[in-house]
C-alpha cells in the first residue's frame, strides 16, 4: 500500500493527490479552476511528511468566543500554524450525548476544502459528508470503501449510532453547485458559502465616546461570491435562490472560514436580507 504521507499536496489550496510522483503531477486542477488561482511564485507541492518535519508546524485549538451563545463551549476552532494553503479553520462540535472517544462525522463544505479530508477521515475512523453535485468531478482522492458519503438532498440530518445529534447539513449551492453550510443549536457554520463582510464583523454597539448606538440601517452582513479570491459575485437570482433555502432556518450566530470570523446577533437572520440589493446582477460562468 502506498504511503499517503508522501502524497503530493498543493501549497496554494491544500488539495492532497493520490500520487507522490512529481513528474506525473505538475499542476493542480483545483487552482486551475476560474474560481481559484496559482500564486505569483508558481505551482508548488509539499507532502504531509515534509510538513510534519517542520519544527514550528502545529495545530492550535481555540474555543468559540464566549459571547457567541450559551452553547459556545461546544464549539472549538482548529487551525494550522503557520498558515498552510488557504488557511481555513476546522470547527469541532461536541454534540449532546457525545463522548470523548473520537470524531464521528466530518462535513466538508465544497471542493476547495477537500484538501486532505480522506487522510483525516481514515485516521479518525469517521465518515466524510460531501455534496453529490461536486465530489465526482473534484475529488483528488477517492476512498475504496464507504468513507466518503455523497449527499443528494437539500437537508441532511447527522445521526450517530442512530441518534439525532441536532446537526443539520444544508445544501445552498452558489460558490459551487453543492456548497454546504451546517447548522447546530442556532449556530450557522458558513465556510465560504456565505462570506462575512467587514461591516458584518464590525462593532456597532457604541460610538467613539462609548455611548450606546444602533446599527446603521442598510448595512450588510454577508456577501455571496462565485469566486472569493478573484472577487466575482454571484447573480442576484442565485443569491435569492440560496436565501430562499436558508431563510427556513433560525440562527443567531454565524461562523466563517477563518479564525475570528464570528458574528453574534439576535437579528442576524434579518440582516442577511440586506445583501439582496447590495450585490450587482451578473451572469456567472457555469460551474
């Protein structure tokens, strides 16, 4: 059996390929997608073995901000330091009734975050949930068994040993046809299916003198982008379609792809409506 620690990993996006042959793999099909990019320094690859050998490389665990909600202690952000590839965080959810025996399920929002998910799923002996619309085209590594489960429904209930965990996987599409978000106890985990704007992350609670103030009307919280790094927005029709799904769920906090991208607001769902008139109407390329 091939040593997966020697499989090539794209330094730009983190995708792990099922080969260690540098002569056979000279480009990354994820980074060649119009939504992504190859850095000015050019295409390069590394391996898990090489990364593990770096003395400064490690993972950090950060509890959710205590202000997020009373249930925030159940959520932990995990980030790799120094930053690797895109630099997104993983979010660990300790569901009610869960034990400390291990991770039971993994949800990957879209192909740019597929990265080394199969490596983790095998190491943790858990199932990885992916969107059926995206995985067949964009998987760089495929499991020989049932490790990867493809979702074809808008909503999937996550169960462990037949018990409902309260976690819901919701397929919004947009960035990719199958882009996913996750909801648990009022927390909306967006990855980059929805992007948080600087205005959304702002503190509007007080003015420069510390006096209470209200959030200005018309200020948005989310943006919907077909390509995040290349700043290509989605069409207004696609945004309305996505919001038509998301509005059916209640949430009072949202948590994006990077550490610190956390918003707590009891009116958060209502704020999302503002993005519907803030994004220009254009036709995005076919996915």
